[in-house]
């Protein structure tokens, strides 16, 4: 049995954001961070992957294989992302056709070059994903793919893994509650309840709310939008996460459809009222579109690592900076001025 809430290893850490099959970028970043080919580090640092290892990019297979080898060697830990959860649940989503051994044509035009999985590879990947926790924690720092909430972590501690089984159990519980209240299971309110009350969903894809203006994303009309939950994160341990498609270039935001949650925020500033939340997804998952269309890629995107406790952000293009508190940041969050006064 693999619990969904597991302790983080002690010592210095390097958190890695959403890789999305970009194996070359991962190899480059690990070399920049000083990791040897066997995954060891001269300063005895360890790696923590924040999920979404797979989909969109050219070689998800090699990424998963490398991460599993690093974990077996005791050099890395990894939490589950929403893209891994989709594979476990058998959900076909844009960018994950590789897992079924199928090629993909992009809606933006162009063939997506991906290494395709065999039946045998699908089996071992599925078994590997069942071992992954949803959150990792220690006294000074926490790791989750999309959203940390103390109440949901308490629920996760009660769940018996693996994550796909726990997801289905929570979904059935929520659907039963909707039926008792005579609510439409297929309506928008039902969708929001299934998202926001299921701890597996919240941790891997975040809190959602009804959007004022529906938008197209992933080939579907979306009537809900993501919520910047970190604006209300007031716990003392730092929290590191991915998922939210940050842009390195203000002229290119948002790369992902829907409201952009980081407008006007300095790239080097931590997030939240205590400025101890760190989103390190810089949209490496968008490179597949640019690559398939023969456009220059990686100009506005990056695979990123956050060194802890140094709080240094390092990108696969060689740029780096310290993530330092910004006194003006909280002024941009409604309702937080009184907290900082």
C-alpha cells in the first residue's frame, strides 16, 4: 500500500516543474543543477518532481522511465499530476494519445511528434503511477501539483490508495450527495461540486468557479475557470506547485486559454499573503505546438527548478534568479492590505 500523503526527504531539494514529455529539456536542466548521470549530487541534493511528467511533449516514455529510476535509486520523489491521473482513469485528453499508441494531429495544425507506448509499456507505467503520492510534506516545505489545502490533506490521509481508486470513491460519494439533494449530476453545479469537494481533483487540478465568459480550451467550451488559491494560503510552511501555465514574457500571456492568474506579478516574487507559495510551471507543455508548426520554441517557455532552501529559480535556458519577497505584491491582491498593515 502506498499512502497518498508521504513525507519529504530531509536536506536540500530541487523541485522540478511540469515536464510534459520534454525529455531533452529535463536532461539539460538536471545537468545545470549539477546532477550526475546516476542521479546523485555532490551536495547530496534530492529531486522532487511536481507531476505532469507526461503528455504533449515528444518523449513522455523516457521522462517516466528516468523519474522511476531516480526514485528507485533514492534520488527523487514525485507527486501525481492531473495528466498522470487522466492516464490512470483511462481518460483520453489532448496530448495523451501517445499512451494508447496513437499519433495526434494538433488542432493548431501539424502532427505531434511523440514516442508511442506499447502495451507492455502501458502496463509498467500504470503500475508505477499507482505508487505516487498526491502530496509530499515536511515541517518547512510542502509539494503538490496544483493546490494545497489543509482540509483536503486531512481527507487524503483517510483515503486508501491508489489515487485512481480514491478518486472514484470520492466521486461516487459526491454523486450520491447530489442525488439525495435532487441536483442535476450533469449540470454546472454538479461539476463544480465534483471538482471542489474531491480531494484528489483539488490537489491535482485545483479549485474552480463559474466563469463570467465561457472560453474554448482543450477542444471544449469551458464554463468554469481556475482560482488563484494561493492568495489565501496563510500556512507557515512554504508550498511549491506547478500546473498553472506561467509565462516568461508579459507580451505572450496567457499561453493557456482562460484567465491568466499572474498578470502584473514579478517573476522573481513568491506568491500569497505570506509570500511563501511558489508556482514553477513556466509552460514547457506549450513547446509541442511550436515545434509541430516549425516555429521557434522555448523563447517564452521554460522547464524550471526551484532550489530549496535557497529559493533560487533555475530555467533550462540558463537563466536564474532568487525568488525574493516583493513589498508591493500584496497590494495587488484584493482584501490583503489589512493583513499586511
